[in-house]
C-alpha cells in the first residue's frame, strides 16, 4: 500500500485537525455514490478510510511512523465500526443520513452494549526496580462481569426483548417535510440506550447492569528502563461494559523513589563521589558500589575537582532499544576540616618544599597566654 500520508494528501508533521479535514474533503469527493461512473472510486474511498483509521489514532500512527508499515492494523474493513468507517463518515457529515442514497438514508442498526470505562491507577517503584524491571501488584475498584446472569443483565431463565420504541434498531428516526423535500434525522433511542433491546426481568444480583463493582488486583510486568511518569497500558483490564460490553483499558502510572546515591539523566546514571586530596593527588583504586555490584574505579594521579569518569554499560537499560546507558562518576575533593598536629606538620613541610605560602600555625589560646605573660 502507498504511503498513508500521501493517500490523505498531508505531510508527516500534519496535526490531527489537518488530517481530519483532509480526510473529510477527499472522502466526499471519492465516495462511490458520488462517482457512479468511476469504477475506481470504491477502491480510493477504502484506501482513504483505511489510512484515516491509522493516522487518526495516536497509538497506531506512532507505530506506523516507527516501522513504516501498517502491519498489525485491521485495514481490511473501512465500513466497519472502527474510525473511518462509512457509518462514522455519515455521522460526521450528515448526522447518520446518506445524502447520496435519496431521501431516507440507511439504518445503522443497534449500537450494542457500550464498552466499559478506562481506569487509571498509580503505583510507586523502588529505583532499582524501575532500572531493571519487576512485577508489581496494583489494586483497582472496577466493574466485573456478573456471574449470576452471565453479564446479560437479565434474570436467569429470561432474556432481553426487542425494544418497542425503536423496533430493535437502536435509534429513533424522525421525518420532516421542508421546502427542499424530506429530511430524515436519527437519534439514539432513549428507552434502550441504542442497544435495541430492553430487559423485562432484571437480574436481582446486578439490578440489570450485567456487572458488579468490586476490588480487583492485577500483576503488572514492569519493563526495565521505565522512568518517573511512565505509563503502562493493560488492554482489556479496565471496567467491563454494561450487559456484556467490552472491557476498557487499565493505565498504570509509575512513580519512582529517588536513590540515595544515583541521579538519573535519561539512560545514564550520575554519582557524586568525594575523594581525599591525597587520593586525588597520588591516584587511587577505589571500590565503587554500582547497581551491578562492587567494581573498581581507577583514579589517576593529579585528578582535578569535577573530573567525570564514565563506566560504560552500567547505567539504565534502554526502554525502546538495546544496551544500557553509562554510569558517570563526578569527582569532588574532600578537604579535612580538622588536622592532627602531625598531619598539619606534614602539610606545612609539603608547602615549604613547593614554595607555597600558607597561613601561620594557630598556636592556640594557652600558647598565646604564655607568650604574653613572658613579655
């Protein structure tokens, strides 16, 4: 199939509004009923609908942009219930009425049970669990299928019956006479809610809803490399719909506890490491605790404050790729605040050898008192 953006006549940076506007315009022009003498009109119209089905859905569009292919998308039926179907086209343009088929338009049929709601839950991960991945349990208050009535909403032994107001179509149609002729408008049947059926004997357990509200716990597989604010989507783990409606999705939003030593910068980890001035001057081999265990960090002689050492592959696994980031160790030099007399004497001799000016020795209160008394 040709490029979906080319089919809709938009660029790859097109906004959702631009995509929708272009689709509507081209769909009007290419509809088979508007081009009865063009044998290719139906094919073009199906291509437009299939392209719009993908590019109007953020998740499908992202996959298409990533892989340059429409594999995995159901593009074979542009007249179905998905985005871009013929029914959606007529709903968007004409309130459900076919302008090309004469006065009446065609019945959409019952809408069926409404889908369930999407749910949202938050969970907090330990820093290392976010880095290496884990399994965690989340508990949500949700709608589950009623086992008593098998989600039908009808008392066992009974069943739903056809709605008398809409005749089972799920919609009520009103015909009005105008100077331009008949205008037919359709709206969802209020009695059956668009399902085309009503329940005469509701289930006593769920009161006819076909579902019950209770707490449910799910085990979530958290992939390695997730970060603060990441969201996981569990398809079909949301609330079930009323009277057998499909389940929504469960969105798990992740919070990550900070680590006492490591800060995360994308896929890299950063640690601030203080070493002594002697280690910085003479060099040292330091046993460094990483997330993978203890490893040796070689600090060369004459290391300056702020020097960054890179330990490759000791960072965070890349969420959407191979390999890992790096561990960046930024060195600081710890200056002692108090010195023993021997330590100070050694430093003064060191300064003397290097010809460096230093502050005079602090003799202390009692030494100064003795000197004053002698004078």
